[in-house]
C-alpha cells in the first residue's frame, strides 16, 4: 500500500498545483515546469503534506482537454517533484493519466469523478494499491450545474458516494485505499455546499477518511459579495477558506485541499491543540 499521509499533530493539508491555462483560481500561473516546481517547493515549505497536480480544469463550464494534452502537462511536473521526494497526488479522472503519473512517482489518485469518469480507473488504482480519493460527481464540468437537483443533498451525496465505494470494492480495490470527498461546487449550489459542510459528520460517519476542498470556490465569492452583489474576487477568499479548514478539522475530517497552504496549516495546528486540550 503506498503513501496516504496521516499526521499525529493535525489534519492533512494538500496544496493545489493546477498546471492548466484555465483553472478558475490559478489558471495559467504555473504553466511552465519550473514555475510549477517552484510553487510546489514553496507549498511544501509551508507545510503541505501532498502536492495535488492537475492538468485539466474542472471549473463549471470548462471544456475537456485530450488525454495526451493532460499527460503532457502533468507528467514533467510529477517527475520533477518526485525527483525531489515530494509526495504527489494526481488530480485526474482518466485512468491513462493516473497510470502514467503513478509510474512517474505520484502516490495518490485524486479522482473528481469518484470512478465514474473512466471505467478503467478502478483497475489502475487496484494494481497500484494506492490511495484513491473518490469525490462526489454527477457529470462533466461543461454541464454539471444542470445536475444540481437533490431530494436531500446530504443523504443523496452520502448514498451516491457509498455506491462508488461499493463499486470500488467490487472491482477489487481495498477499503483502506479509499478517501471520500463531498465535491463542493460540483453539481451543487451554494446552499448545497453549506448543507454538506453543516453535516460533515454524517460523511465522516461512513468510516473513511474525508477530504474537504472549499478553497476559493465560488460559493465563498457569493458569501463575501459586496453590498451591490459583486462576488468577492478569487484572490480575496483566503480568510473564509482558512475558517473552513478550522471548522473541518473540528468535524473530524482527514484533510483539506487548498491553494494557500500556510494559513490552513496554522488553522489545523490550532484546532488540533484545542482538541488535544479538551477534557
Ligand atoms: N475541486 C477542484 C479540483 N479538484 N479534487 C477534489 N478531491 N475535490 C474538489 O473539490 C476538487 C478537486 C476544483 O478546484 P480547483 O480549480 O481550484 O482545482
């Protein structure tokens, strides 16, 4: 079984490294391998336990890129980070990209489709015996916001994630490989995201490590909108992101996935200190 970081002192913090021209918050910033590696090294120095390398934007409305292009973006960065001993997750729902990234040194597969995007992913993850983050997902980014309809978002997401767990186990993946993620912003309105956050315990109660990825997402832009309704810009949503890291840590999650690592590491340490001191 390869590496799923766990820390005795705080929850895990994953640092986002999007090597895409069009991601919603950092698209285009780390398009060269050198820039990407330098940013990853900085996130590591800030305390990131995993660097999450993604080569395809999943922002609402994003169009897909070809597998060859996704691999071309991701692989040189994965190789360069692995050469420095930096733990890597690969953010992809393509089995071929995941397999190539694992071969190049990635140790975790972060699959925003929860295994639905590529029927071959379960085999790749099973053969690699690596951790597999299963995110709640209903469809590709181009059309996912039309799928944001739930009877009860908390129980529906929980049931749909449980079905993904069952499919993974049926494909021969080990229980210990799985991490669950409610998929904030993926086929979800702001109200859905808040409801899922309010009921994080019900996801944690499924008995798997849980990842929360709220960083800079548009529901925070809406929450923090100006008086005339203009969403707070992406670059100015960090304090709310840090607050959600602290909240998530107190709700028993395994980790968070964030763009700005240091404030979340600090928040995680502070919440762990409170937990440790609790009677
Ligand atoms: N969100 C994005 C990308 N990858 N992975 C997981 N596990 N969970 C998420 O919610 C998630 C993800 C989109 O955000 P980005 O464009 O900032 O990477």
